[in-house]
C-alpha cells in the first residue's frame, strides 16, 4: 500500500538505511528538464547565488501562489 505524503515525511531513513538529508516537511522529487530549461535554471541560480533546488522551489511556489 502506498504511504501518504505525511507518512512518507515521517520516515527519515534513506534507501541504504541511513538518515536522509531531507528537512522536516520536504519531499524528494526527480524532475527531468530539456537542455535549454536546465541551462536557464543553472545560469539563474549562479547569477542569484542560490541553489538550483531553491530556485525551482521558489518558481513552483510562485506558479501555484503558495504562501512562504
């Protein structure tokens, strides 16, 4: 049975048995980008001096109008 997202977040053990690096309230996702999209993310993250993950999270929050 597929665990709910809340149950998934409670599990702090990674696939190899060690503790994960996810912070509470975070869920790991894999997203595939086209070359031009990936390059745009890389450049913007470099210019803004933030991680690519932080940049994508900010874009998703803005797109869905989610509060910070």
